[in-house]
């Protein structure tokens, strides 16, 4: 349980984070998978500008890539991510 009240509205969400879980389906670069390759995903969240940047880092072969999405606040605990 998240101890932060209204996390989608909190400035504590801003920053650079390692993504440990996603329920995104189907699997893709935003969930740490690029074809058969699996890597680490990091997110740079900026609620002021409404931007989320995902960075996928695969160790072997060395591949790094990213994508940028817009976010809007759906409710006090949920961000809605669009492209």
C-alpha cells in the first residue's frame, strides 16, 4: 500500500525511477522486453510538464533506447499514459 496520499497529485512522483512492475500488455520495450531480449526499465517522471520518459537498457547485446509519452491525471491515484 502506498503511504503517499493522492500519489498521482504528489510532487514526490517526479524524478528518475527504476520500474520494478508493470501490468502493461502485450510485453514491449516499456515493460523491459524487446523481442527475445530482456532489460531494465527506468522512468523519468515530470508531472508539471505531463511527460513520462521510459528508458530500456539491455546489457547483452548492449542496447539502450527510449520513448516519451504524455500523461494526464485520471484520478488522485492514477496517471493515464498516452503517446
